C-alpha cells in the first residue's frame, strides 16, 4: 500500500496539484457530506498555510514530508484560538490559549489542519453517540457507528478528509474506531507523545494516537510527534525512528496469542483472525499460544480507575473556573449544580458518580485501592509474557461496527466491548490495529498487535510486513485524499 502522505508529497513537489487546491477540494466535499465528522472546520487557516507551502514550492524551496498535507485533530486536543469542545456542551465555547504539544510540532512542519473532529463527550464512549454535537455515522453504512471515542477522526480518514488524524486512546479510542473503519490505528507507549494540551479524561491512561490509511503514514506521523516535552513530566519521547525500522520484517520474531482472547469469538471474527495468524506465520514469525488470566481483571479495573480519574479531572468544570454557565439566581452552590447538570451529558455524569463512589471514604479500599493493586498485576503479567514473545496478537472487538443505538441502550454491554483494548492502557503499552478482513455485512474488521513499552519500531515493522503481504485487499474501501 502506497503511503497517502508520500503520494501527496510527490504530487505537491511535482506540481500536479497545489496544497491550496487539495485543501479547498476537500472542504468542498465536506460541505456536501451530512456526516457530523467535524465539530469545527478551519478553512481560512488551512488555505492560508496551504498557500504558503505552494509559494515555497513555486520558488523551488524544499518542503518537508508533512508540509502541505491535510489532516485533522480530535476535538479534545487544544488548539490556540480554535474552539475545543471535547464533544461537550460544557466546553461548547471554549477557546484554548495554547496548542497541544503534538499539534505544536505538526504545525511547525507545515501540516494543514482541516478541523476538529467529533468524539464521545470527553472521550467517554465507544460509539461516538455520547457527543453533544451529533453522532458520526459509519461512512460505509449510515445505520452503523464509526466507533469511539475518536469517531470523527476515523470517519474523516476513511472518507479521505486528510491523510491522517490525531485521536486519543484512554481505553481503545484510537484502535476501536480505526478497526471499525478499516484503518491503521496506533496507540503509542504512555509517555512517547506528550499529553500537554490533551484535555484530561484519565491522566494515567490517556495517550495521543494516530489514525491513518497505511502503516507508513502512521509511522511518519508518530516519528514527528514522539518528542520529549519538558512541560509534561510523563513525557519521555523517543529517539529511534520507526520509519527506518519499518521494513525489518518478522523473521525470528515470536508472536503470542493469549488463549483467553480467542474464547467465545463469533465464527466470522475467529476466521479473520486465523487468516491473519497464518499470514504472520508465512512471513516467518513463530506463533505461540499463551495464557493470560489477568486479562479478565482489566474491565472492572479500568472502569474503576478511569472513572475515579475522570471524577477528579472534571471537577474543574464548575462554570466558574471553566465551562458552561447556566442562568441561575440562586446561591453559589445552586449555580454550580445547575452549571454541571446542564453542561454534562448522561454518560459523563454516570462516570463522575461512579468515580466519586469508588473514591469515597468506606469504599476507597474496596474499589480504588484494590484496582490499583490489580493494575500492577496486569502490568506484571504483560512483562512476564514479553519475556517469552516479541509481540502479542488479539482481537480489537468481537464484531465489526455496531448498530446505532446499541451503545446508548446497553451501557454495560458496551463497556464489555472494550475488554481487548483496555489492558494495554493499564500497562501503558503501545499497540496498533491493522485491517484483516471484511465481515458479511461488508464492514471492515481488524486485529491488534501489542508490543513492550517503547518498542514501536517492532510493532510497526510487523504491521508493515502484514500490510505489504496483504497487498491492499483489506483497504479497498478507503477513499482517496484528492481534490
Ligand atoms: N470506551 C472507553 C471509555 O469509555 C474509551 C475511552 C477512550 O479511549 N477515550 O472509557
């Protein structure tokens, strides 16, 4: 699969297309589209950056690989002077005064920002349906969702609105929508990309990630944003370039499959995964079936810790310091209650209640403390497995994209659909989704590879080998990024 970024770069420097024509062509298409993929479009700024890039090219100056390339940002990533809503009424009018570090880096590279993409409110959800700004539907089937919480990011990349999108992954929110839309979704190691300017949901789990049509595109963008940031204490950055390691292949690599992730899978899903495993074997990898009983702990541990952190992170939205201010002539307490009642949607309120409950006196030891201890055993289980294998392979979800309405009606069943993804966040590991089939309904399906911390080059070289061997057969649904 040819990288979208590299193909566009060639077209720009050969002057087959101008950056301005490319961006304005995409805005024209976006205007015809009923899908609420973007909460805010940034047309004027995009065209002005594009024109500057075109001028450089016309003057014979060299340009960088990401320069003039259209892309988008999930709307929980801060953009200086550009509305950043987190998909919430609470922040419907919020204008940040600084850029997220990842965006600061891409902006310097001359990236053309098309706009801010829709998401589940504060990243809480798996279907895009908890957004205050309407539900993004699956670009291939309007009755299905595009996944979540990075719903708009996935739909944008599948629809050809930009070569890549930055999303965020606290518990699968880059990987699951990427899988539903048949994209490559990279969730980096915790600390590889700075979280500065990512509006916090659960700080110990949140990580910025990349959605793209190909592995090469994800690698290019990852290398650009995985830089140490002095202003984020958890930022480590990375020095090795994944782009250089992309073609290393799989010879001598051992891929482990936790048997627990294969139990009870629908037949179609199991078949697609088996075919992916066969392909890895054919590429020279050794496959080993392992056991990881700790995986069954991940779901309750995640929902306890994520909700606890959310309850404390979202305390600042009282309508006084930050957020929606309701009409109210009562006391300060009444005012705050009204601000928060009006500003937050049902799912966010559920998480805040759950989070405050597990943190409260009398329940703290039974829930929060216990969850912290179990988180440690999940981390250790991964560390032990990575003593034996180079990578792990798991499903992303049991099925392809689910129907609209399912998540809203079945909160707990929806939480359960996250079970293959959240252990990765609890352990801070990097993982990538790679498309590996289409289900009967025609919708794409993907598998997930997980690597040890900071081994993104191993992860992406395996994903790249798989993608090359598949030769585009799982990527036929993708729409071209073109005028
Ligand atoms: N479904 C997960 C949740 O609601 C996804 C979180 C995420 O990665 N932002 O918590």
